[in-house]
C-alpha cells in the first residue's frame, strides 16, 4: 500500500501500521482516512500530504 508523507513535518502515514492515536486500524489506505483526519505530529489536514514514490 502507498505511504504518504506530511509536507509540513515529515510524518509518514504507513497504511500497514495505521494511526493508533487517531484510532485508525492497520491496513487502512490513506484514501480511506476520514476527511477530518489530521497529522498526529503537527495537526495539519490530509491535503498537506503527498504520496511517497
């Protein structure tokens, strides 16, 4: 699955790990994150993330 990086702080969302703090289960693709999901490190929205090649 595609990983995404926060353009602001560098946090990497890895779908294989999910986001425990945001109650996102492992295996959740970035595209399936809720619209109000925010970066657990700096608090910006999904629009500030870019796919990692």
